[in-house]
């Protein structure tokens, strides 16, 4: 049984009254674990989705259509399908906030406190490749993990930034249709998963978290379009960081209306616990759009760009085009995108909602759209992100080498080893498992050199 601070027990008794006993008894039960299918790669209701459900003995999460529970001893996070981005491991109650926000294809959405990426990848699934996701995380090391998860899930229409909320708000006033703020909190719903979180808990810490949430929220409000929706969530139970924070926010911003709140309790539902509030920013009567129209900004800058930079982009596009002819004949962009070069790295920035390279200037951007590849002295080297973004339709006539998920070869590839083939082909090849892309290899003379990123390789 976990040792809970007496002040925490008192707090929960004050909130829950007669229910507190059942709540406290939930600490004797094992934590709940879940995963969310990546609908950018697997169709809901498909034979493959059914196979995964059987293989990992998954049970549906009631509040999220793509969410499932799994139980020990299943370890889906260790399976090669995880490396292929077929699902995201996520605590089931954490799936509730995006389910309430309901991002829709074509919308411009911000995930303000995004790492490690549970909500961001769920939002991207809802957008289905159309629209734009800005996934932000203030802490650089955590932003890197967020960026890797965006890549693994094969998301094309996301920009990953690492900025403090006020810096982001200065760049994106009244810009987003929907904003998710999964706020840093005292994490009372994390105690079963991470007993160390109990040591960090104190009433002072709760007060500090509530104050920090009130620091971040005005920046979220500033970035929301009139008529836009804001989902605020925490994985904590106390009132100060939840209902009281929302109350203070409504007092300060009369243009906000509270539409709904939801709580998941571990003694009532199968989940570790979550709070979410959905707020609407009312339409203002006059100056409707305070958004910076950056389409014109991008164009103006485009004209001013040194000829050399434009020439480089044209060359980069040509090299990528040649590469596609040879390796990915069916490649097509799912939605409009603008090529951008960061040094030798070619990205495709979603041309949605007037976001442009100008607007990103001055921000730490880890991923300005899909990383397509690197230019290396008149040759093009494809990026890992490009492989992971390949869907069935784009792989149809691609050069591939398929491995069975349970094969020794799949394990060897994930460890970074070369593969031996009996075929006589040369050039870049997409390594797939059971038809899903896992990374790149380069084939020559019966050998496939391993291009799985070194940082992702599994130890022997
Ligand atoms: C609850 S976690 C986000 C989890 C994430 N939404 C997910 O679903 O995977 C809160 C995040 O807020 C970040 N954070 C901490 N202080 C912050 C601040 N002052 N402003 C914005 N974000 C902050 C933390 O680094 C952490 O990654």
C-alpha cells in the first residue's frame, strides 16, 4: 500500500466526503494502462486493428474511440509495432481531454504543453493530415521527445516548437481554432504509476502549481481566435488546480464561457484520474480577426530572399523529385505544404492558416513540418520521418523490404544491424514490418545497410 501524506488524505476527504474511503482504497489496486491506435496508419475497424486488439487482448476505453486498455504481462511498448508508430502508449483517462476538444480536419490547433506527446498525437489523429498542429513544449529535452513521437506516429502537418507560452503568444495572437493546455500540475493522479511523485506533493506545491497555471492560461486565451475552444486539463484531483483555476480564469476573462467540465475518478472509472474543462472564447462584435496575416508576410519575405536561397530550394525540390521517381513513385502531399530549408535539411511546412517561416523566426523550432531529408552534395538522403509518414497508398509501388514483426531480422534491424537479402537490387529501400514502414536501408550486392537512427536503436 502506498504511503500517502496525511494532508493529502485530509484534502481528499474534504473533497469527496463519504466517497473518500472508496477513493483511498483504489490505491491498493494496480494502475490502469492503455494505448491509442494511430488512425493515420491503421483504419478503425480494419482487419489489422482487430488483429492488434486480439494480440494484446485490448479492451475499449469508453470515452475514446481509438483508446484501449491492456493488462500485464502485455508489453506493447516493446513490440516492433510501437517503433512503427502503430499506437501510442497513453494512460486511458488522459485520452479524455482531446476527446472533449474534438479537433476536426482542417482546423488550426495548438498543444501548448505537449511533451511527451499523448495529446499532440491524439490531436493529429483527429486532424487526419488536414489542418495544422503546433505542438509546443517549454523544456528542450522534453521537446525532443515530443518531436520524436510526432515523427514515429508519421504526422506530416505538425510544427514542433520549444517556447515559453508568452513567447509563443507574441507570435500567434488570436491564431488558433482550438487550444489544448494539459497543464503542469501536482500530479495527484500519478501516484500509482510513479510513487516518487508522492514525495514531491505538499500543499505548498499545489499552491505553486495553481499559480503557474494562472500564469500560462492568459497566454492560451491570447492565442485563441474569437469563437475558438480551449481545453484545460490536469491529472490532479485538488480543487485549487481545477475548478478554482477555471473560476479565476472566468473572472479575469469575461469573454470566456465555460461549456463543460469532466472528471475521471479512479474509484468510479477505470483510469488514473483526470480533470478537463472546455471553454469558448466568445465572438467579439468588431475587429473580428486579430490574427497576423502571415501569408503576405511569407510572400514578401519570399521576394526578398536572396536568389541563392530560392535556387537552393528549387534544387532541393528537384533532388527530392528524382528520389521519389526512383524510390517512391506514388508520393503525393496530403495537403498543401511549402518547402523550407534549415541548413541542408529540407522540410515541408504545412501551408495552412497563414503560418510561415517568417512567423517561426526567433522561436526554437525542432520540426517545421515534415522532415523530408538532407541534401548532401547533389544527392538526397531521405529522413526517418519521411519513411514513417508513408501510408499504404504511398508505398504501393515503392522499393520496400518487408520483415515479419516476430522475425529475428526485425529485431536485428531495430538493433541497427545490416540485413542480408537474396535479391540483387541497389539503392534506397523502405524497411517495413508486416507492411508498415519502420525506417530506411540502402541496398547493394545482397546487403542492406541499416539507416535506422542511431538514437532509436535498441541495445543488444
Ligand atoms: C502534464 S505535462 C503534458 C503532457 C502532455 N500533454 C501529454 O499528453 O503527453 C505538462 C507539461 O508542461 C510543461 N511545463 C512545465 N512548466 C511549464 C510552463 N511554465 N509553461 C508551459 N509548460 C510548462 C512540462 O514540461 C510538461 O511537459
